[in-house]
C-alpha cells in the first residue's frame, strides 16, 4: 500500500487528476463548477480561498524547506554564493517571457491583450519539479537550481500581481509588511530559545507573516517562505550526510517529512479549483502565453545564466550548459502562479480564459523536455 501511495506522489497523480476533473467539469457544467469553486464553504470562506490562500502556504513552505536544505553545508547551493547564478537566471526567466509576449502581441495580438504580459513570468513548482526529477534523478544539482528559480520567479509573479495588477478595492498597503517582519523576528527568537517543535514557528511566525502579506494586498501564499529558514536543522559536512532520512530528526526535516505527503495529495484540490477552463476559450491570448513561456523562459534563463558565468558567477558543481538549457525548457511549464496572475490581469472572462488555456497548455512542454534531454544525451543521476 505504501508503495502505491509513493508512486501516486512521485508522479503527481493527485494534481493531474484534479486538473483533468476540473477541465471535464468546467466544460460539461460550467455554472455548477463555478459555484463549487466560489461559493462559501466554511463561514465566509470559499473553496477557492481555502485552497489558494491557505493550502498553498504549506506548499510554498515545503518548497522553501527544500531550498533551505540545499543551502546547508553539503547542499548543492552551499555556500550561498552558488545561489547567485540561479537567482540571476530567475531574472532572465522573467524578462525573457515579458519581451517575447510584447513582441508577439505587437505582431499578432491586440491592445486588449497587452495587460497579460505578467502571466508567463511564473514557473510551476510542482510539475516542473516532477519533470526534472524524472529526467535527471532526485539528486542532480540542477533540481536545486530549478527549485530555487521556480520559487523566486513565483515570488516575483506574486509581486507583479500586487504592483501591476492591484485590486482597486484593496490597494497596496506596504505598512502591513511590518507584520511579516515581526513574524520573522518571532521565528528568530524561537530559534534562539532552541524551540524544537515547528508548530510555534508555523502558527505564530507564519500567522504574522500571512497577515502582513494579506494586509499589504500581496498574495499570502508565500507566508512561510521567510519563516522556514529559521527552523532548527542539522549541520552537515558532506553530500552523503546531506540527504534527508530517518536519522535527521531536526525541526526542519520533521516539518518537511510530516507535511510533504499532505501537500502532494492536497495538490488535487489546487488542480480542481484552478484548472476549470473551457476548451472553447482557445484564442490569440492562449498562444501569446504559451509561446512566451516556451521561448521566453528558455532564452532568458540561458542567456542570463551565461552572463553570470561571464561575470564569474558559476553554475553549481555537476551542472553544465546542457543541463542549463534543459532547465530553461522545463521552467517554461507555467500553470500555478500563471493561473493566479491570469485572474488578475484581465477583467473580461473571455480573455482571462484564453490566457489560462495557454498556462494549461504549457504542461505539454514536459514532453519537449524529455525529447530535448534525449537529444542532448542527458542521463538520469542516481
């Protein structure tokens, strides 16, 4: 039984199942689907809010735990200077898609579609992570590179929502971010007191961070990202000891171990809530988003990472330019935050659904990644 559950998790079956059900439901009964997603469920809270504003906090928290592990001694991004190249690549992964979107919109689009430029700036963490692990293996340094890149550009995507797509009813209020800072300070104090249980960090530090982001009109999904690095962890001196296993009973490892299963299966609800787009929505906006993700991500990430090497900011050990090119392709899988941004970018439902369909189609980039890996002779590690 455990083996079957692990297979379901490894291949993101819950997420994919949620996407498929959402697509079928939205196309056969759009009104009932829309009612399910947006009707209140728990007091004034809807399924959409509970999934995107509460559940996704844990999802990004688990991703932050992976990055924290990678930045520890023995990790692929240690010392921290090794993270500079993927962060520079992240900037390229935002600039590239925006440039491609504007160029394509100039030639084949319309003024009505201009506001969708922010949609292809994001990378789907769950699916891109899955694809990279299948192609490269769990222990390849390119996995940590991609994960950091995905978290960083999703953070930028959420910032784009707040800055460029503000809700006129909820204007940005940066003063609220002092609460997020207070959450970080609280987590630091817990760490200083050597508190081993992760719940105080999550409930109080994470709660303050969430309230700060929400009050500032920033998406609160990233509330745990600045809190998780404060969780106590084991100091490791080499790669072999770096792997998280049963011997690692640290607070960081315990949090990751106990919540990862919940997140993996909880992604079913994310797919169900966000992927309900009608196939009749395919239009020019679909191809603008898809092409910007496919070409813009790959070109931007590859170019800016190479620029980093010229400046002396090198790729992680064990990663070469073929792996970098492959990461650029995989990062073109948009989906999650792209769907978030599409909700904010367009008021018209037709344009919104066109753009969402482009984000959904980007999942097909996974097939191109497998072909590219085979053509470049990239083999699975471990």
